[in-house]
């Protein structure tokens, strides 16, 4: 099964993706996490990506497309995958369409996670994440069991560099200009299923399962 999760920054794409991964045992491909890893390793890609990410801009399409092409060709992606945060521009969507056609595959589900900008700005200031395994927390809605430590790998959880208010606002502007038009683009091709990004986190797995299996 191949699933794409669309939605503005902070709407809950990563949270939904991890739930789907847990239910259907298919890997999540999060371009944001892959780029953050490249930045922390100071690889050639990371050095370029950092200059865009710290300002809340999109990393150039050709770099991200290459990263995704390599990742979806890996062995664990054969049975399916969840795309979280990719594509983010019509150009990326066109390249993905070509990649999937070459592999003789198609998307099974496109899910759009919706949340208003004001709620996103408030929420992201309280997000913390694990730099090691990528687990996502919220200091009020989903706090870790042990204060400051990841439930899954006991690593110290951190606030993301781009979760400062002025960068969040710019990420939202970039979303509305470059990524939101993708919803119409996909609606002409597949049924885009909508989910609210503020559904009670405890019932989220049940709601997601119903959406996918309906
Ligand atoms: P990326 O890491 O993908 O960031 P983003 O799209 O801005 O999305 P976020 O990860 O901030 O939020 P999310 O929607 O996953 O929400 P989450 O589940 O964490 O990208 C970062 C940067 O990398 C980009 O700005 C760009 O520079 C670059 N990049 C990445 N992909 C690229 C691409 N394809 N092309 C070019 N550049 C690219 O939830 C947010 C918070 O809300 C958490 O605290 C969570 O616990 C909480 N929460 C979630 N759901 C609920 C709920 N139902 N109820 C209550 N709280 C909830």
C-alpha cells in the first residue's frame, strides 16, 4: 500500500504517518527527517539543505527528488510506503508520478491533514521531537512518560530549530503558495481524503484506519 500525507507544517502529518506505520507495518518516508539527518551529518546535501531549512524555505526540487527516488527503491519500500512531507510542489508531484510509473506502481491513498494557521503556530511552540528515532511529542497533548526523554529510545527530546514563531509563519506562507495547490492537482487524479489535525490523539488510530479502509 502506498500512501501520501499532505497538509500544512505542524498539522499532524508526522503523527498520522507514524500511526499508519504502526498499523500497516510499512515504512514512513519523511523528507524533513532525511534532510535533518543530512544536516546533522554535515554531508554535502546537508550543507546546502541547512541554508533553506533554517529560513523555512523549500529545499530545491532536484535534491529532494533524488533523495526520494533512492529511498523508494530500497528493499523495505517494495511492499509499500507512506510519503510524509513529499511532494511539496507541482514539479515534485510530476517527478513522483514519473518515478511510480517507471516502477509500475501507483498511489493508493492521498490524505490531507487540515488545521488552521493559528492553531498550528500555537501547537508548534510546544512540539518536541526525538533527534534519534524521530518520535513526536507535544508538551500538553502528548507528553513523554519521563520528562524530557523519548519514550522509545530514552534520548533527550529537543525543540526543532525551525519551530521559532517567525520561521513557522514563513513555512506557512511557503505552504500556501507552493504546496497547497497540490490538493487540486491530486483531486483531479485520485480521491483526496480529509482528516482534521486536531482529532483527539487517543482516537486517531481508529479514525485513520476507518479512512483508509472505507
Ligand atoms: P518537515 O519536517 O516535513 O516539516 P513540516 O512539513 O513543516 O511539518 P512538521 O514536521 O513541522 O509537522 P507535521 O505536519 O508532521 O506535524 P506533527 O505530526 O509533527 O520539513 C521541514 C523542512 O524541510 C521544510 O521547511 C523544508 O525546508 C524541508 N523539506 C522537507 N520536505 C521537503 C520537500 N519535499 N521539498 C523541499 N523541502 C522540504 O505534529 C505537530 C505537533 O502537533 C506535535 O507536537 C504533535 O504531537 C501535535 N499533534 C499532532 N496531531 C495532534 C492531534 N491530533 N491532537 C493534538 N496534538 C497533535
